[in-house]
């Protein structure tokens, strides 16, 4: 969960249904695919950069939140994902250099598109352009967050709540899995709450 001075994290069902991407003509299925793709990029990059899971989770929260405010039609998924990883690494106090993030995303793109993996020379204009885009996109993300990007993950609360409610171990594991699956962030809380209520009623 992201807490900001003006509390802009929480969105109504109407805002989620009529997202900026939807207003730009991107249908729900495409938007969902792009969100999953972006989360996959963040997860893979985090592994390659040897970052803790908390950094990837923070990056994915930032990614989802950003695209609740901005359209996929306006901001490139790969650039936003790279900036989210870079920003999250700093927020979680496991910083990586811009050069490391750029090189990892460049190699990931080459592999995914079956292109030859070439060394990205930091002296080339292409590298300078990528670095500029990384910084510029990070500023866009920070602006949308109001420059307050504290991310509170639900994992530590889940175990305590479920233990207090006396729920079975299977439900605890399912809730933990849903919390880990950041690509379903828009629906996991509803599923989690529904399962708790169903368990209590039984």
C-alpha cells in the first residue's frame, strides 16, 4: 500500500473501469496483458540484478499505481518497468546503478526479440538516450506519487490476521500466494477477503 500526503492510492471501481488506457482506446484484455508483461519484466530484471523480492514487489506496486494514473498509449511499458526497478531498488535500500539497470533491460529485450546480444557501450549515443529516458520516466513516476513513495506490503499483516481468525493453513498459504502474485494486484484483495469470509461462515 502506498501512503501519500493527499492519499491518491485508493481508486473507485469506476476509476479502475475507466482507466486512462481505456480512455485511449485500449481494451481491458490488452491492458491486463500489458500489466502482466510489465510485472514479468520487473521480476526478471530483479532476479538478474540479484535484488531481494521486496524490491521487485515494490517495483510492481509502483508500476500498477503509475498506470492507474497514466495511459499505456502514452508511456512505454519497458521504459516504465525499468524506471520502477531503478526507483524501487533505491526505496528498498538496495540501490543499483543506472548503468546496471540499462544493460540488464537491454539484454532482456535482445533475448525476448531473438536479437544478437551486443555490448552496450556507455560512450554511445544510444546508451546516453536510454539513461536520459530512465531518469525522465522516474521523474514522471515520482510526480504521480507526489514524491512520497513509501510502499507497505500486505505480507506481514496477512499472517497475523489469519492467525487471529484461526483460519486453516491452506487458506493462509493461498492468501500468501495471492500477495506474492503482484500481476493480479487489482483482484487479489477481493479474492482474499472473499475466502476469509467463506472460511469463517463454514
